[in-house]
C-alpha cells in the first residue's frame, strides 16, 4: 500500500514522528515540503473530496473507495450500519471498512490518503453503549478543576480509540451568557476565563501536550474547539441565532477561550451556526480567516457544523462557494455530499473558487493527518492501533472512578439547614422518577442526539443511577434506603431525598423563553414531605440554573446536581459526607424567573462562585415565590386545535377560508396531525400571497403566543402583519427552519399595535405550519421572540 508519506512505526503504533506543534523551523519546513508534494500529485476530484464530510448513514464503503472523502462523521442519531445502539465491535468494524476503502491503491502517481472519522464525544464517548458518561461541561465548570478535566479528556480519548475513531468534535468552549439557550449545559461557565482554562485542559487531555511524546499518538485523538465564535451570546439565547454588538466587546467575551485552545495545540476548530451582526460565521472571512488565522495564529483545520454552510446568505446545502472562500476547510454536509462535490468542482473550473484556495484547504487537512500519524507509510488501520478492540476499556473502572470524582466535585450545595450530611443509620426514602433514571441524569448527547426518550437503565450496562448510589451508601452507613418514585411510604423515614429536574434535550430543542420550571413533580413531593414534618433534600438535575425559589422554600437542603452522567454514586458521596463538598457555581443563579441574561451578582440569588461546605448550616431566608411566567393567563378564545378562527385572505376578494382550510388567493391550507388528528395547519404561500387570522371582538394590547414550524428556510422576504404594522421576520424564520415546533411570542416590543388580527405574507413560495394561536397578556417588558 503506497501511502502519501514515508515514515516508520513503533511498537505502540504510528508514533515514530516527533510531534510538530509548536513546530521548530526545521520541522515545519519538512512538514510543508511533504504536504506540498502530496498536494502536487492530487487530482481536483481528490482534492475536493478531502474537503467533504458526509455522515455514515448516507454513504457506503463503495462510495468511500470511489470518492475518497477526507473525513466522515456519525451524527447524534447515527450508528454503524444504521444501528445507533450498536455495540463497540460494530463501530470498529465500520472504521476498518472505511479505512480499507480509503487506502486502496490508485492509478499512477496519485497519493493514497487515509480518511478519518469524527464523532461528538462531548461528555465521554457517549454515542457508544458501555462507554463512561462524564458530567456535562456545566457540571465540570462547577468543579473549577482543570486537572480533573484533563483526566476526563485522556479517558475519553482512550475509549474513542477502542472503537477506532480518530477525531472528537469537543471541547465546546462557548461562553453561555443567556441561560435560556438550549446548549447552556455544554458551556463550562459564563466566565470566559474559566471556560478558557477548562477548554484548554480538555484539549490537552484528548490530544496530549504539544512537545510530549504521546501528542496525537497512543491514547490520544484529534480535538476540536467549538463553535467559533459567539455561539453562547445570541439574542434571547436562541440557538443558531444572532449575536449583536461591538466586535471588540464580543471578542473580549466569546473569543477568549480560543487563544488558550490554540496554545494547547488544538488541531481543529468548528465554525458556529450563529450570525455576528447579521453575517453567518460559516461565511465570515474577517473572523474565520483574518482573525482566527491571522491574528490568533491558528494553523489547523476549520470544519463546518451540520449543513451550517447552507445558512450563509446566497447559499444552499449543495452550493456555497462563499464558505470556502471565507476560510472554511471542511464542509460538514451529512447527506447532500454528492451535489456539493459536483458544484464545488465546477466552481473551481469557472474560477468562483481558486485552485490556490482549494490547495490551501487541502493542505490544512493533510497537516492535521500528518501530525496525527495517519500519513505514515506503515500507519495502522483502526483495529490494529493501540487500545483498539480492548472492550474492557469501554466503561473502564479507572475512567468510572474519574467520572465519580467529577460528579462529587460538581455538586453545589445551595441550601442546608443541617440535614446534610445524612447521618449514619438513617432510614431514607428516595422519591422522584429521575432518581433511578441514568438517561435523565445524563441529559442530551447520550446514546441518542436528544437523550432520554425511550432509553432505560438497560441501555447503560455498568452505570450507576443516583438511587443505586444512595442505596449503597445508606447500607454502608448502617441505615436503609427505600425507593418510592411517588413518595408514598408505610413507615415514616428519617429523611427524604427528592431527585427531579429537566428532561433531556439537545441544542435548539432545549431553548426556553424564561427560567421558570413548570414541572411540579419535585415541588409537590417536597411540599408533601414538608407538610408531614419529614426533613427533605432536593437533588436538582438540570442543564442550567433555573428559578427554584418554590422548591428551595420547601426543602431543608438543595443541591444543584447538574447532569452527572453514569456515576450516580458521586452524588451520594456528597450527601453522606464521604467527600468534602467543594462544588462552586460557574453560573450566576437567578433570583427571578423571567430569564433575562444574568452574568454577575446583580439580580442573582447566588453569585458566581457560591457553594456551601457541608458544615455550613447558616439559614436561608424564605424566597419570593411569585413568577409571572407561571401565572400568566391565556385567553382561550382563539386558537387552532380544530377551532381556528377564520383565515381572511387580505389580498383577494374571495373572502375567507373557513377554519383555514382549502385554497384561495395564493394560500393553500391543509389539516396536519401534530398532537391529534388535524389539530394543526400546513400553509403554503404562492409568491406574493398572504393571510390574516382575525379574532372577532378582540382587544388591543394583548400579545400573541403561536406554536409554529418551518421546514425549510424562506427564499424571499416574509413579513408578519400585526394590527397596522409590518415586521420583517425572514431572518427569524430562517433560524427556525428545520428545528421542529417552536414558539413565537409577539408583544409590544416589536409591534406597538397589537390589534385583533395577525397575518403573514411571503414574497416567494414558502411553507409554514401553525399549531396553537393564543391571545395573551404578557408581563411588561417581555421581548418578542421566535
């Protein structure tokens, strides 16, 4: 097999080359020479293929052999051969299959270049059954312990190597500044300096330290800092939304983690979905190229996010020269890879994209492969590498021990009147369905993209639920523990532990309009025990700080447990005092529920850095339980769900569509099953068409809450008409496209005239779906949101 580079291997695999970053002059010159030689012998088709990254469910090994993709990925819901719950051997088998296909000899002098596989192992290698599930980043931020994070990176890299994968799309170094964002739990902190320390530590854990013998070699994988940049700063915390402000001020917050990651040797940086002052990052040359490459000195590769290039102005998923010209090196194009390859090849031919830019991008991809040893002459296929196929290292006992330590160090005690630590010999009742749910304790990005759902503890062999950890600790302390999810008991316990919290979610599915927590399972249990005079400990699972005043008032102790993962015994280690409580908030905790950005002591119930030790039993005053978001009444006189008000077609004399069904005036409205049979409508606009929803006898000054869905981005302007005003919502609907059902809030913040009708008009062909439409009076100052 004639690979692109001539080198040698050691007994531990492809590890003979000295690490090359930071690179001394002679090493860099040699690296440049080798890469230039490879590029000079590549055809245009092979060059373009190095820049295309499809997902495993959309291509075959035959496609790999034919096209020679430079890399590929598994999505959050993707697994080998269509099985997202495939066991480790199947992952390794696919890795070998793709390696073999990518390294079969080519005709003539054209170099053979191995592919590499990328995965989202964001809190352990959690796409794979039996892997260790570490706490999510928000919990690790509460440890304030970079050395621990470095150990987690090393353990994760080893487990990734077991399955033959090369590249991890981690760490997320977002600085989350609005906790309504659905990815807040992927952020270490609201403080950019803490994020920088933690992110750099994870890079070093995954890749090793530059200059060390194992850098990017045995027990290490390629890391990715993401998402560059501003992902945690979008207006109202809308995922993939708009970041606005002075660019220098934005850099001073959101770009801070990247120099630290670059200094740590990170080899890949992922472009962000969001816009900066109206310009999508996937097409932002000033930031992707001039700033990241020029000012910050990054010399690795820039990879796109899932079809993110398709959101650039003027682009589609299969046609986006703007992205590569702006500095993107690899298009993550999960399914439409063939169309994009054809288009990009043609664009080089007609000069839209220069050959020099293609060569530059290919060289960056090859540089990372060179440093990772993939281009050595005797580079080993995945199953022959160190750690590969050593299945005992998936969920390896030493890794689980690190995870348990991380769980314990991340627990933040916000309230304790002396009930903690739980006394030896106590009879304990554990309540709440989350207590025995490893899936809920693990959150999103766990076996499936969104996590939770139909997952049960049987999907997590070797893991320990919070309940199991408490049961073991109680027995070891000479007491007993009983699990009753509904809180019922025959004999009154000495103490009750209530475990409750957010259901799992990932990305935009987790976006919220406020920080109220409407699920009252935990609250009702706490109040039940409080009324019976039973001391209670609240263990709250969440991906962000939430307004918990009611629950804190009803409990004797309150622990922010975040999303601890597979080692629930770490929670018990704190509750029973087996370890000191050292966790401190890395996010400010809200005093009120509205959800406005909170990044400092003003408006915080507990400030950044707060966390009690177990011997701190100082009293917590009773907290205000008023929350407008929980008490706002919705007028039930106008909504869809089978009783939609008439749709009045404003641009035609044909009158109306009764119950918004039928076709008239360029509008076609059909019934759609959302939660029940035809409880929603799908509305297709012909170019220039519009419709209005009219409430009979409605009053002004009351806003709108609308459940809606957009399947594909609008290709022409779309406006919303409220009363006598017109509001352009093209950008907001573009952000909403493909994200499932969302909620639109229309208040005086964007439309001063809130009359009894609301309508939509599109200049181009467009389709949207509408579920419920509710007239509602919102708290003063409530923002419009989409």
